[in-house]
C-alpha cells in the first residue's frame, strides 16, 4: 500500500480533491435546486432523482467541458508554438526528446510501439485524441443537460418548451460555455507567462530557482 501511494501520490491526491469538491457540488446543488422548486410551489426531489435533472447534468459537464478543451489545446499548441522563457514551452533552439520518433530498441516501451503500423500512428496522438473526445462528450452532455434544465424552468412557468435545434443558438447555452472557456484560457496564459519570471522550488511545473528568465522549458 505504501508503494502504491508513493508511486501514485499526485493522482491520488487530485482524485480525492475531485471527489470532495464533487460531493460539495452535489450537496449544495441539491439544496439549491430544491429551494428553487419550493419557491415555485413544487415539491422537492430526492437526491437520487436530482442526478437525472438538467440542473445537475448541466452544472457538471459545463465545467468538465472547459477543462478538457483547455488541456487538449495546450497539448496541441505546445507542439507548434513557443513561449521563450516559459517552463510550459519547448525550447525550439535545441532538440527535444518529445519530438523523437519511437523506437522498439528502448527498454519497457509501450505495446503500441512494438505493434507499429496504424496502432502506433494512433498512439502517437492518443493524448490529444483522448482529451478532445472527452471534451466532445462533455460538450454534448452539457448541451442536453442545459436544454433539459431550461425546459424544466419553462415548464414551471407554464411556457412552451424549446427543441434542441432552437436551443443550440440560445444565448444561455453559449454564455455557459464561454464563461468557463475564458477562465480556463486565462489560467493557462497565467501559468505560461508567470513561469517565465517566478519559481516554485521542488515543482516540476517550474524552472530551477537559479535558472535565467530566458531559459525555456523545465
């Protein structure tokens, strides 16, 4: 057990933080949803029923969508774009090991490298493909969750419901998306620029404390 925790401490820590934050979202989201129902003269729902509401689905996937988009774009853009002095950028003035072609001569290479062909071609871009796929899934789930929540609100007010084709152009859906996207892009911009001049000893996301500002890469 100690070895598992030692080898996976970073992922375990962030997963536990995710679980705690997700539990907080569910708890307070459940209370907020029922408060709105009671204010509209409708009986409250159980926690199990809350999981199928548009309120829960929209609020969950709206945030996941922006996170996966941010990470996917960061992975792709660091292939072609450079920020001189940033720990988040490759140094284009020298060879970078992430650009080397895979070789089966290395020790403990992943099985797709040994397999070669189409499997290897996909594996070479698997991180980007996975992140964009997660973004797409989250985007679709966000859309339908938001649509369901909108129709639940319209139903409470006795107004006509919206179709998917009508809602895809609505200001609410795109407001929800862009308000999250802009915050993610700002956070990436901040770490890219701040890592040029600021340091955190011991972190893999920072350059060495004594590294010059112009040094690019970790």
